[in-house]
C-alpha cells in the first residue's frame, strides 16, 4: 500500500513551544487510526503536523470546529468544496444558494440528521449540531483523508457510532483523536498512544481492551 | 511615616489635561458682546415651544434634500471606504485615508464649491470623501478582528477572493451594517450643516429663518430633523435602500452645469501659491518666502493656537459634562421614567450638530469662544454620556451596594473612568476638526482664516490653511493614540 504519511524523527510545536519530539510514523491508505492520550499531550499538534503534509487531499475537523458563525449550515458545509468552484459560483451561493449545490449538501446532512437545520445560522445551533456541521464540511470535501480532533466529543454515544461509521465509509483514511477509549477501539484498526510529547504506543487494536490503555493516563 | 501612594498615570494625565484647559480658559475670550443677549434668548425659547410647521413651504424640500445628500454621500463613502479597507495593508492607502478624513466636510464643500458650484456633486463628495477615509479605517479594523479559525479549515487551493467572501466578510457584515447606520446618522448632521455654505439643505433654511428672527420656523425645522434621526431604524430598511438611493439621485437638481475649464484653472492655477504663478524672474524665492511668512506667522499660527486652545477647553469640558450626563440614563442610578427623560434629552443634544448649536448661541451672544465652548461641550458630552450610560448597563453591582451619590462616587465612577477617558481621547480629534470649522462662524480658529481666504477668492491661501489644519489634526490623532496605548485605554464602542 502507498504511504499517506511518512514521518521520521519529526518535532512539532505550538506557539513557539515544542510539544512533540521524535515522532516517527508511517500511515498507509485505508487505515483507520485513533489517537489517544491525556489532554495537552500533543494530539492536536500531531494532527496539525499531518494536515500540513496533505492539505490538498485531506479535510480537517478542528476541535473548535472552525465554523463561520454568521453563515448557515449549508454555507459552512459548502465550504468543504470552496476550492472546486469558481469565484462566481461561490459568490452566487453566498447570495442565493444554487439548487444543485443545495441538493448535494442535503445528501451529506441526511446522514448527520441535520437536514432540518440546512438554512439555520450556525451561531444559533447547539454545540453538538455545530460539531456535526463541521463533520459535514469534512465529508463534503472531496479528499479521501479525514483528520479529526475529537470529532464526536459533543454528541451522544449512539450518534457518535453512527457518525464514525459514515466517516469510515466515505473516507479511505481516517485519523481521529478520541478520548472515549471504548469508542476508539471499536472504530479504529490501529491505535496510537501519546504520552509526554512522544508516541509510546502504536499497535493494531485487534484484541485490545480499554484497560490496556491505562498506562497512557498514569503518571 | 507611610510613604504616600504613587499617583496613577490615569490621574496624572487627567490633571495635566485639566491644567492645560484651565490655562487655555484664562486666555480665552469669553465675552458676551450683544446688547440684549437674554431678551433674544427668551424669544428663541418662546419660539422653541411654539413650532410653526406651516411657516414655509420650503420645510419639506429642506428635509428631503438633507436626506438625499446624506444618503448619497454615505453610500459613496461606504462603497469607496469598503474598497479602500481591502487595501489598508498599503501605507499609501492608510496615509491617504488619514489625510482625507482629517479635512472636515465643510472644508471639502468649500473646495468643491469652487469646482462644481452648487451642483449636487459638491454635497455628495463633501460628505463622501472624508467618510470614505473614516469608513476605510473602521472596516479594516472590523475585518482584522474576524475569527481566523475557519481560515485553517477551508480547503487548500481555495482562491483568496473565495476565502474572503466566505470567511471574513460574513462575520464583518453585521458590524458593517451597524456602523453604516451610525454613519448615516452622522451624514444627516453633516448634510444639514452643508446648508450653511449654500447647499439647499436644512442649514440653509435654518440660517435664513434665524436671521429673520423666525424662531418658530427654526424650531419646526429642528423638530422634524430630530424626528427623522430618531425614526431612522424604522424607515431605513435594506429592501428600501435602492429606492431611496435612486429617489435621492432623482430629486437633486442635476441641471446645474459646471465648466471643465473652470475646474482645470482652479487645479492648475488658482491653488498654486501666488508668488509662484506670477513668477516673472529673479526673486521668486524671496517672494515665496514672504508669502509663506505672512501665511504661517500671521494666519496659520494664531489660527492653530486658537484652535488648540478651544479644543482643549472643549475636550475637558466634555469630560466634566459627561460625568453629569451619563447618570441620566444609567439604570444603576435612576428608575425608568426619569431615564426616559434623560434619553430624550441626550438624543436631542447629540442630534443637534455642534455647528448649528454654535451658530444659534453666536447669534444670541456675539462672536467669542463662549458659544463655541458650550456648543462643543454639550454635543460631545451628549454622545459620550450616552455611550458611558449604556456601558453602565453591563455593570453588576452587589445587592448591598450603597446608593445615591455614594454609589455614583464609589461604585460607578471607578468602573467607568477608563472607558470614559478612552472615548474622550478617541473623540479628541473629532472635536478638533469641529473646532477648526467653527471659525467659519467668526471665531478666530483656523476655519476663520480659511473662510476669509475663500471669500477673497485667494484659493492658494485657503488650500495651504486647510493643509495646516489637516496636519494639526493628524498630529492630535497620533498624540491621542500614543496616550491611549500608554494608558492602555481601549474601548469597543464606536465614536469616530
């Protein structure tokens, strides 16, 4: 399989401070990876590092969603394909959505149970609805890689499983930071654990139990 | 013995400004020179309470023209201001904007009158050009504050224009709308004042009614003007805007023609310093030196001193009066009925252009600094008092907080003082621009010399004096920004 990422002994930081050191990581197309570890350990930094390497074919679901608050759900999801359309088409959609694009966005939202909020302003939505909008934007992006920073943290478990299933179906390669260990193990086929700014665990999930991850959270 | 608590920088700055203002007041001419100032005031007040809406058939026309110039001028300023705000990263654009907004609308009008006569273009450009400079700056700041997080999530390869309209513009848009409404309110005041230099707006009819002592008509004009401003949120609808703009353009008297030759002569000949354009040999430099000496030492210098003197008195006066005005609308100090009255009072005084206020007082008391000080202080304290009063609505007092004058002094004043100083320093430059303009009414500020130069058709002198005024204004703006950053004074409220 072709590698999507190939990092050797990389370091990365955030606002001038080094967060990650000695990261060696090889990811191939089709893998489903869960990133686990305590908050502040560098999951977001690792995701940003990976995203920087494949911006042209990956979509990112940031932890804080990165939505434009004053636009509707339709517009925010449509932004996933902003680069595929002409400026004129984008402008037209801003003023008065084009039917064809509305249908395409509606298809994406169907699976996320957000279709009734299509033309609601994002700023008026709940946290969970906003998060699903950000997922919709990533799904609408035509790239086959998705990078998500706690993408299902604001929805209930039942919904989380459904959304993860959709992500897995629509995108070939998924790398998601997750704090729910059981969910992570169910979803991923490979698990990467971070501790102290380094990768300390990188194994297939087959046969693992949530308790096996305890060492990541113990000082 | 305990060492005394060091004076705070806030206190020191306040004291310095108060002392400067006191010194300026000592040397100020505050004389009331009319013979029967109070009799006339009584007649005026009588007129105010007996408005006559049928005194003239010009009433409707005056208001419609005032509206038309304001709408078109603000629309012009908005469009160009927006475009310029996108180019605000360029130093040339920033400097250019700083320059055009440092020249008052009335000065622009005096210049355009020479170019286009009484054509509507004069009024539209006089409002539109300085407004474009102000709007560009404010819009650039708004765009800068847009949330950058969505930018990181948009796909690679998105064009800058697409990213701009989807990420930056939407969040800025509602701020643009709010600010445009505020600008339109300012535009109505500017438009009204343009009547004083001959355009057919409110000021024109006000001046003629006033000079004939028709105070009931003056009162009717002003009451209708307040009504238009107070009801702006009702009639100003986005769907109606195109109709308003087309209507405004349709009713203005475009028939008045102007000659290209005239414009060309003004730009290439009339505004060139006299010694240069009459150069006939050797001593051009000497003549130019003498000309500059006359202009700078005999006119610009005394004009600038008087302008600064009046500005400082008005600035500190505004601060003092704000302390009296803001409680009138503060829910922490007054109950609703009293506050409603306070609101009405502040709306009236801040909707009256300081130029009109100064004009009225000047007619009553004769030309000295007194009418100007009172006009500037009242109008600006009305604006800042309103903003500070609204700010107190966000203050949460503990349940057992003291009441009355103690609450004012111990609970509220310390909380609003920074905010108030920030607003005053923002307003400083605006007050200065207005002070210069009041010279047209006969007070010896820079506007007086500019107006005299225009009256004598000495356009080279007028332009030089306007440049001096603009530079002085930019200097005050820079000093104000330094003080604000040194004292870390910031405000989220618009007072441009």
